[in-house]
């Protein structure tokens, strides 16, 4: 991250990026109208995160003891991602130091697309890059969020939400089907 932002701004932009990735304006409307994208306490505790946490200014140039973990969810899609923010050493000219956001998706396909939207939104809000360590989203390790978004977004809407989710995931190396525990 290279500039300060709030989780509220990242949450709002996540809803926008989700609708744009899927090329489904109805997805954006649903998220906003139903307040379906909600931040919750880590561990699935009931109730929304305190408003103060959503409005906390996260600054990559200031070591801050507040390193929040929150869930971003779309309840009616049963999709959720865990967003963790942490400071890695004091900020310096080295791009591998400072404030980082980590996004972990549940195994459902909708959660994976929500994770992509959240990752893009956090990188945009923090004026940073998307670090794709394992090459799930691109062939590059460091990606500008705008370029990554342009490559992953669908050019036109699909007939169904499932088809749109499949379309986005087909542009990645993420698996469409949830993983099954064989043991």
C-alpha cells in the first residue's frame, strides 16, 4: 500500500469492482440495495464490525497497532473472504515493506470472484500493486490493479450469475469447482 485509506472505502469499491468484473449491473444494485456486502468480525462472530473500525485511517507510512481482520461477504451468494491487514517492517523505499492486505477466499466459486474484487479494491484504495505470488491471476508477480482488472473483467453480461462467475474464473488459474476433502 502506498497511500492511506479506510476499510469503508475498500468495502464500497469491492461492491463496484464485483459488479464490473461480472459485467452484471444487477450485482452492483443487489450489493448496494440489500447491503449484502458486509464486514464482520473475524471468526464469524455475530454482528457487524464496529463503525469506528471501518472508518479507521490505515496509513502505510505510520506503524499502527490496529491491524484489522474482517470478512467481506455477499450474504445472498453465500460468498465470503477474509481481509487481513498487517504491517511488515517499517515503510521504506523497498516495496516489500509497509502495510499489506491479505485476502483469503472460501472455496466457493463466488467467494473466489469476491476475493478478486476485494484484492483489486484494496490495491486501488491503497494506491498499491497486487502481488500474485502464485500466479493465480496473471503471469506477473507484481500487477497494477487497473491492468489486472481490465484483463479479468467480462466484456458483456452473462445470462446467469453462475455463468458470469465461470467467465471470470476462466480468465484465471483458479479452479471453478470447490475442492473436496478426500480424507
